């Protein structure tokens, strides 16, 4: 809306995949204190009266996914 083209390098690899378990809204990027997290979009927009502040630390999610990928790759040595 500001006339600039979007910076696609800042789009998360998880964009469109993460959903809130309670309300079904997409999780959006944000900060919880000094920690970078994905949190419920409904909570972020409308507050606690609409949904809880479900959040997932970004680094924790990246580490889990990387571990799963590494385990998968180890099962196929070629």
C-alpha cells in the first residue's frame, strides 16, 4: 500500500503453513519480549479477548525442522 514492492527475502519459509490450534488463524511473525516468535494472528490483531497468545519461538521451530530433515537424510545415505 505504500507503493514499494514487497521484500520477498524477508518472507518466512513457514509462511502459510502455521495455524493457531484454537482459532485457526495464521501465525504471524512478532516479538515476545526480546525473543522472535510466531504468534496467533487473531491475538496479535484483536487481543486476549479473541484468542490466547499462542506462540512458537522461531529458533525452536527452525531447530525442530532442521533436526527432522537431518534424520530423514541420514536414513537415505545416497
